[in-house]
C-alpha cells in the first residue's frame, strides 16, 4: 500500500533554518511520523527538521471521501489512499498502521479574510470536525500511534489584559476561545488510545517569510508601521525556529503531556513590538491605527479578538521541562530574523 508522499528534505528553502533549529546532540530514536498541515509555515519547517534528524515524515493531505471510498479532493491534487477530511467526513489512515506518532497542525487560517458567516464556519469546522475525523480514524487502527501532538492556540485564553496566563489558567470568552475549547475537547478523545497527548497552544509565530511579521515588514520598511490603538495590549510571540524546536522537544520528551504554551518567555505589548520592529528595520514608526479604523476594516469581533486582544502568556510547562529558547527576547529575535532574511 502506498504510504503517502514523503516530504522530509523536499523544501530546500528550509534547509538553513533546519540547521539553526537543531535541539541538541543526544541520541534519538528514529520514528515514523504522520503530519497534517505540512504545506503551512510551521509544518514545512517542521517536516524538514524532523527529516534531518532521521525521522520518516509522511504527509497526511486533506481529502474527501467519494462513493468509491477514495479521496475526491486532496491538497496535493494527487490520488492517495492516505488523507483526512477537514470537514469531519471519514478519513483514510490505514497507511499509518503502526506509526510511532502523529502531529496534527492543519486548520484554516484565522486572519486571511474578514469573519463573515462562511469564514467563521470554516475556521470552526476545519479544527473541530477535522480533528474529530482524524482522531476517530487513528483510533480505528489496529496499532494506533502512542504519541499524538495536536495544534491548539493561545486564543483559548481570550482577552485577559495584563493577567499572567499559564497552562493552568481558565479559558476565556469569545469566538476563538470557543473554537479552541471545542478543538481541544475533540483532541482529548485521542487519550483513549494514545499513551501521550500534547496540545500545542501556539502564540504569534514570527518569521520574515510569512505570518504576521511577513505582512508587517513591507509597511515598516516604508516607514508606515505603527501601534494598534493604545498599544498596551500584550502579545505572546515565538520565533518559527523556536516553535519547531519546541514541537520537537514535546515529541521527544515523554514527561510532557496535556496543554503546552508555545510562546517565548517574554511577552511584549503592541507598543513595545512596534518600537522593536521599527528599530530592526531602521525606520520610524510614528503612526497609530485607531480602534475605530480597525473595527471598520476588520469588523468589531475580528478586530477585538485579533488586533486588540491582550494575552500575557508564559511557557511554564516548557521551562519546567528544561527547554531552552534560542531567542527569548523580541529585540534579538527580530534582529536575527531580519538578518537571516537578507541573505
């Protein structure tokens, strides 16, 4: 049976990054790992890093079942017996029989489009129903994976001002908090077969090639950057390199399970982020985008939960487990990211 496309080492653009994010020289057990979301910012880098460590990485593409039982639509547009349905329909994961671990990162982007009813539904279903389908298919395997890592998000905490948030903090209010709470509930059904389930509560991932930083850099380089509203809202960030290293650490450390905050240990306010980014690009950032403008462009709910939300999150589980961040402070992180992107 075709075990799905091997993706380790296929993207040369990540080779130098993978070298940077090596997490030590201790001996590792080579694993077969299933990965969803392998085309995304995090998944692409993670696949290369795992492959360079000697692991076999199998991409699990998105697809829908047809009357014949095969995929009707697969993200790489190639017929494959290995796929999961992001809308909650039956998934086909027989090719993962006996696999060591699965890392589930797939989900529709939350910031690409204004939150109308269709986008809200897609954000919810791709995470909640897609995870339900994946976990159910894994549970049906004769030899399901012992380790399952599932993406989650800092959105579970909602808008909390300056309150310090740990993995023990309660969930917040709002659309994203509801999405992530239900998402994690579906993920936890994997505890029925997996020896270890890890919920990766990721904050704002920074890399010059994409994500938030990739969108802001052109504006800041033109001198058009500025804080959002008061700028006092906290932002919990992590570099892409540390994000990938942290996921690898969670994969390889049997003592880690449950929710894990994937954020750097030094959250900053939007005002501080704006200042540090302006310094990094060598341009002034004198503008301020008023709340009313953000609400007009994004809609009140999206503006409140993405642009104006305040989350001061700390990575207690990672730090207690001994993980060391490569770039724990924002000014150093931005300087390194921009220097790397210029080469």
